[in-house]
C-alpha cells in the first residue's frame, strides 16, 4: 500500500487526543516544578537575609559591651 493505515479513523483520533493530553500534563508538571524551585530559592534567600541581619545585630551588641 502507500503507507496509510486501513480502517476507521477512530484510533487515529484517539492517538491524537492522547498525544495532546500528555503534552498538556507535562506542561503542567513542568510549571509546577519551576514554581517549587522558585519558592525554594526565595526561602533560602530569606533565610540568608535573616541570618545576616542577626549576625550584624550581634556584632553591634558585642561592640557596645
């Protein structure tokens, strides 16, 4: 034959829908992963700022004594 499948178009449509659906699910998963990473980085930066401000406050207290 010429490379086309014989039979009803149902399986082809089903494969197309599965392909589109899996693409959608992967996109959602990737976006959630990026959001989790972004939040983790923000928490680390916030923790570093708190640590730096505490250490500078301790240094000032020691210098005053």
